[in-house]
């Protein structure tokens, strides 16, 4: 069974400061990892995804994430946040075990950017 | 390219009433997902269709929830009768084929309040 843990439910950060949102996963097989962002009253949209190619993945809006197999982590980072980054961020895991996509989402981290 | 469409955007009903949600996925996408997102939690998969067949409905409360995708395009999710704990956002998503590596594209969601 696969699972995802997002350790921080809320992360406040000042504008132009760096931020890291933490995600740990568990799975018995090879995994694919995703970060989705949800702006208020909207659906989720993909920020970036890890597909077992490069451990450092770059996404949209200046975000990047690093896959660490030994620590079973996939933390999301941005060197300088903007007000517009205020949103909820979800880490998700999918694997090859079932032959079709079954995604498990974390509980989300609310990023609050303070002017 | 048009995104995933959902309607209605908001719905308020009394407990024990019935309600239906509609979703039209991105054109050409074979896989359609219905998620339930309770406040403060990540999306939870209710049902997944591949064309008009059900791939996974293990977390669908079948005594009250039903879903169909008759022609392999748009889909309807129904709740009958509704309970207070069904208050949530219902998200529809689609992907091209449903392989484990694929991005899911989400609609804006339907926010349901059961009184």
C-alpha cells in the first residue's frame, strides 16, 4: 500500500523568502511522485512530477523538488516566494503495482505568503 | 483546449435529499476520476472509469453513491440520500489513458453543503 505524509499543515513565509514544503512517502514498488497546487475555489493543477529520470525536478512558477530515495522524501522548494504563491499544495504518489494509475494524496500544506 | 467542466459549482441540500453532479472531461481523455475532498483533507478517490468501464470503486459508499459514464465521455455522480458528512468538494479529473505516470487534469469542483 502506498501513502503520503505532509508534515506541515500550514507554512507562513514572508514574501521573497525561500520556502520548503515537506513530503514523505511509502510504497513497496517504484513510485512516481507529484506536487499539485490548489488555489482558492479552484481544482488542482500540476506543479511538477518525478518519473524516475532525474532526482531534481523543475516545475512551473519557479518551483522545484528533489527525490531522495534513502529518506523517502520529495520536498518542494522555491528560492523566493510571491504573494501569488499563496495556495494549498498537495503531494501525491502513484506506483506501478496495479497497472493503472491510483494516486494517493497527502493532506495538504497551506502556504501563506506574508507581504 | 477546453479543460474539465463541472456543474453545478455550488449546491445546498437538506439531509436525506438527493443530488447529482455532472462532469465533462477533456476531449480524448479515456480515464475519468471522481474525488471527494473534505475540508482540511486531501482528495480521496471515489471512482475511476476507463472509457465507460469502472476500474476502481473500492472507496465509493455504494449504499448511497452511484456514478455512471454511459458513452465513455461525460459522467454523473449521484448521492441518494445525502448525509451531513457528505458535505465536501467533489472534484472530477481526467487523464489521457490512466497510466501511473500521467498528469491528472482537474475541474473546478462542486462544493456541496448538506444541512
